[in-house]
C-alpha cells in the first residue's frame, strides 16, 4: 500500500509539472505597443473572468489574472531590450507603471527596472509561494500580477533593487506621446 501511494503521488506530480511546462512554453505574442497612451483608470478596475478573457490574450490572462510567469528570454523580452525611450502601462487597466529611464539589463530573461515611474500604481506584498520569500508586484489599478521585486542583488543601479516584470503584462508607448490624463473624481462620481 505504501508503494502504491508513492507511485500515485509521483504520477500526480509529474502530470502537474507537465501541465505547468506546457502552459509556460505556449507561444508568446509580442509586447503590445501603441502610439498613444491609454486612458488612466478612474479607480479600481473590476471585471469578471469572462470580461478579462475577452480583453486579454490567453497568456496575458494567465500571467496577469492567475499570477503566472512567462517563459524567460522569450520574444517579448527580446522586444523589450530593443525598445527605446517610452513609458510602460498595465495592459489590463492602463495604469502607468514604469519608464524606460529606469530599465536595465539584469540578464535574468525578463524586463527589469530599478524603480517604478508611478509607485502609487503598484502594490507590493510578501509572496512565499514555491518555497521562496519574494515581494510580489501587483498593479494597484486592477490587482493584476506583474512580477516580483528583488532587493540586495548588487546591481550597479541607483537603487539596489530589481523589478522583474512579465513583459506580457506591459503596454509600451514610445517617447513623445502624452501621458493619460488622470481625472479627479467629482462629487457626482463619488456617489
């Protein structure tokens, strides 16, 4: 009986690993780029799973809404490395997140930034999944999973920290475009 349980456990683990690897090796679409900045969210963006699935690609949904991770060194990462000046927004809600002025090549296989352009648009929380202690980075506009923040790695940047961000969660707008205007709530919209 003991060996039967171990065999079943091993099969379940192997199947689980196979499913995760299949999801993470799914073909990537390039990072979304557009010539104009998206409208900034007017408060917390809440949608049903069906609404998110209609808006996002399957890979964006898996990463942003289910806290997945895109494969390292993929097409999106290589596109990120070639992008010039500009601003990075959340693909889910349009919140401004990062600037190309803060990006650097950490050689980790994912887009890296040493600081956020709008800290108020990020939520940082402890993540102890997968047997590690990390800081998860979420979009404050839609609670979407963006990646993780690592500190104390010794990079020669102004801050000793690295935002390791999934590229599929980002929308790039090249430099020269206007940032989305943030409208202040009126008495009418507060009701």
